[in-house]
């Protein structure tokens, strides 16, 4: 019976130390949150100032200049001249020969 009483006393003595939440929060400096707060989805240092327009905090910025891309120069594809009627072209690439059909 003594060992049973000792076991109960040990359970109650150690149960007080295990707690899910401390009685009072620790008085330490508040840590920085892992979340970066942004405004209206524009990112840090910007805010929305119109329909879909993000501008830096502190004032409006002039419009961006977007220049069109110049035309691309592409070499023309040179095809060999067609074979006359009754002839066929050599099937090998780069061989511009015509052979008669038999």
C-alpha cells in the first residue's frame, strides 16, 4: 500500500510541471512575423492608385515608355525550280535533279 501511495504522490507531483499553456506569457521582445504585409497586392513600397495601376508610396510616377520591337528580317526560303511534266525530283535533300518517269 505504501508503494501505491508513493506512485500516486509522484503522479500528482509531476503533473503540475506538464502544461499545454503557461500561466502567463513570457515578457520578451516581440519577434518579427514571418508574413510580409503588402497593400492591394502591389508589393512592399507600392499601393494601388487606379484600375490595376501600382505606384510607389510617395506619389504618382509617369507612364512607362514601351517601344515596339522592330521587324525581324528573315531570309527567304529558296525552293528549287519545279520539274517539267513527266519528270520527278530526286528525293534526297539538297539534290536539285529531275529524272524522267518510265
